[in-house]
C-alpha cells in the first residue's frame, strides 16, 4: 500500500450528498480519467468531476452513450490511468457488454451504479436496489465480480477508495452499488489527510520487455500489468486467450483462462468481503441487509430487541462475491434470516441458497420508489423469531 | 519489393504465426501493409503506436502487428481508443475497423469521434459486407446487391462513409481502395500526420462472400472493378453527375484545421487554474454544499 496523492484530496469536514462524496472518493483514490454519460440519479458525480478534474491533472470526457463510456474507461486504464464511470439502471444495462470485456482483459476500473427503479426507464428519480443480480450476472459468460454497497455519504467516499484498491489488487472492474437515496442524501463527511488514505498501487510488471507475458498469472493468480506505450507491445483481447494474450479457440484454453478469472476471486472471498456484524451471539433472527436498507432496518431491529427478541444484524458492505461461508455458518445457529431489500427478491435468493433449508429466509420486499416502512421489517423479524 | 520485406520484418509480430485468419486474396492484407508503410514513412517508434480494433475480419488486424494492440468489442474500438489516447496523449493511436464495425454497431461512436476531434486515425476497411459471419448485408452494401440476409437484393441504401465523416465534423477525411495500394498508404500516412481526428476509408474486396453472391469471378475481378469504377477527386471535378454515377471518388475529401480535443482540454485546464473568475467558479462548485451546511447551522438561523 502507498498513500494518496494529496493533489486530489479535499481534506476536511464537508456536507455532501453521496454522489458528490463518490466524486471526492475517486479523486482521493487517484482516479484521473473519467468517461460518462448523464443519467439520473448519478449525474452529480460527473458534474463534480468535470469541475474538479482540470485542476488536478485529470481528464473528464462526456461520451455519446454508456457503451462508449465503459469502453473508454477500459482504454484509459490500459493507458495507465485510474479510471471510473458512473451510471444508473438503463446505462448499467448498456455497460454490461464492456464490463465483460473488462473482466476478460482484467482491467482495474470502477463503475458506480446509483440505482433507481426499473425495469426500463422505471423511476428515474426514486430509489431501488433492483440491479443487484444484474451486477453479478449482467454480462454474458462465466465470471466473478466484486461489488460494494454503501449506506451513507461517508461510506460513498470511503468505499469508492476501497473499490479502486480492490480493482487494482484483483485486476477486475469493481462495482459500487449505490441507490438514489444514498446518492442524494446529504450528511457530514470527513475527508482525512492524504497520508492517512491507503492506496493499492497498480500491479506493475517490473521485469524486462522481453520477459513480459500479459496474462501469465502471478502466485495470486493475478497477472502483472503494463501501460500501453511503455515498450512492451503486448496484445490484449476479449477473445479467449493464452498467456501471451493471443486468441486460442479451444476448450483447454477456455478452462485455463476463464477458470482463472473465476478462481482469482472465488478462492479469496474471505479476504475480499467486508461485513458488519452486530449482536450475533445467541441471535434467533439475523437481519441481512445492504445499502440504504441497512439503515432503514435499524429502528425495526432496536424495537424487536426492546421487545425481548434476540436479533443480530449482518450488513453486507461487500455484496459480491457473496459471503457464502458466513451465511452457511449462521444457518446452523439461527432460526431465520430476514432480508429487507428494495426489490422483489434478489439477494434473499443467495441467503436462501446458502441457508439450504437449515434456517428460514424471510424476504421483506419493496418494489422500489421509496425505502421500507420499518414496521414491515419489524413484523418479519417477529415472524422469524416465533 | 525490398522495402516491403523490410517493413514486414520490422512491423509484423515475430511471435505470431502467419498466415492470417483472412481468406487468400483478401484486401485486408493490403490495408494492413498500407498502414505499416505509413507508420514506417513517418518513423514513429513502434512502442508509441497503439492499434485498437473491434470485431470482424478487420478486428483481427492488431494481432499481427508489432505495436501495442488492443482487440475490443464489436463497434467499440473507437470508444476504447478514446480512453487510451486521453490517458496517454503522446501515443499514435489508430483504430482499425470494418464497415459493419465502424458504421452499424459502432456508427454512433464513429460520428461522435469525428465531432470530438481527438488526434487519432480511423481506418475503415469497407468490403461492403459482414465477412466474418458469412456475408450478411452491411450499412455499405450497395442498393440491389446481395448478401446472405438479402438473398433477393438489398432494399436498403448504403452509407457514404466519407460524406458521413465530413458531415460529422472530422478534420481529415480521405478514401482510396486496395487496388490503389500505394495511394492508400500515402493517405493513411497523411491521416496519421494530421493533428485531429482523421478518417481513411479503404474500399476492399470480400470475394469469398460479397464477390460470390454478386457475380465477381475472383479477387482480381473485384480489384479491376475498383480500378474501373473509381475516380480521383481531381478528375471528378470535371465530370458531371451522369459520368460519376456508380463510381466512387478517391483522394482527400477534407483537410481542415480545428483545435484538437486534448489541446483544448489542456488550454481549458490552464485557464481554470489561472483565471480568477474560473478559479472562483470552481471554488463555488466545491463549496456550494458546505455553504448549505453553514446556513443550516443553528447559529446562522
């Protein structure tokens, strides 16, 4: 780890919404290339970055659509920059094509989705958490991805930096799955001094140009990276490829290539995942939540505890890869999981899969447009505790 | 000939096995060598050249050339190249695209790249068909010609690539053909030297698909068609519409001077950093939320 470049760090206390906090998080993380397309409720990120970047040596470009934006941030990363784009549902759908290219080329980059109601145009100005499965499975083919979900502007700042660090470490596009509520919620945020911000440097190849193989994995299964233009004259492609980056159309190469893309994440889930747990000891019911829903659940959990119920709280800061082991472990100890999410059942399916019938999984659905009534979450907890 | 061998030895990737994936007689080899001759003539360090492509037969071109090569998704080569160039402006960035790649699935990126005027070169290899997928009609298949998805003749109308590029604001636009291989190389050289976004369309032959379905007996017949049905821009000036019917023009259509994107961006950054009004404006953006917070403090009413 190194520390942040002070040039981009706006140290001090600020009163910012989540969107603006993401912009500052990106600046602090060292992001210097941004390509995006305006879309509610994410546009404020692009606006702030367009104002801030020229002063810190960053380059902002507004592309013609999200297909181009996603492609451009991959190109920017190969050019050596830390890059990012921001979008919401409809744009997220368009970005799935090149998100897959980013996975295949192993490009460190960050993509933020400020979720709104869908499908289609849905509810542009109102919250949802309904792109969670798309985040995991939206691009075609087999792959693993990393996705985090912040619940406050402070976390938008902090976890944007975490997203950049994870993307560098695992060489994979990392998703910050926000929602309109968190994006437009304004709170105090504290930006630390640059020397207190830890930054994961790019996994730069340090050997000679003759020895470089762009897709030869290191011990951690992640290959070394170089910049376009530094003498390596490498080839990279979205086709299934060998260690040289050259296309090979065979089942063996597919197994090696795609197998490694999946394994480099899957084998290190416990190292990647960030969870927040509270009062798990002896809990009968565990509320599993993420993003804004974890804050909405707080009064329901407190009320249930005041009523004498034993309720634990498990907050998924990292939603993907899913913390399977922890849910499996808890399933043997608790009666029920309660999963409030602003969709009609997505992450609850993962909880249910891992619980495998050993504990009940109770979804508290919400179709989107607003957050849950905490009464609904409370009733679900009560049902689970019986 | 020795010059050609020298170019091949210098610029083809030593570790990459030939032959290419292209059919024998395909025009793409001629376009690739025209590009290499152009780079050789300019004398750019090959470490400082990036060739980006999308999908299709032309999409495979970067694999064989000894530069920094990035083979991306269908139609997105230019958008990806935009990122590479903006992150490393000192590089010579070339996007190699086919007609379907550049003008159908990537059509939006193409026109916006023309408008944005980033210093890159787009080479559009136009063989008037989707070759790799087996001969479906493309946005440049002439009206009435056949494709496997236009078995009774194409009822749509073709794009004029260079007119589209001119209309979209490209600052250098040229066209040649694989029959005119030397001219093609010289035009690509001019395009790369041009400061701003440049487009070179090279009319090519897909005898395997287009030729087979449209009564061209051989690759040679297709090259002869290019010879007989193209006119240099100079000659075209003295010809009327009837004489030009069914023919394409060759040469430089547009060569204009407009501030390049990165240059404009740098100038803007310089202005923002030094102009007091601009500095104040940026401060306002940064402080607007904090100012709101101040107003919300109880002591400020």
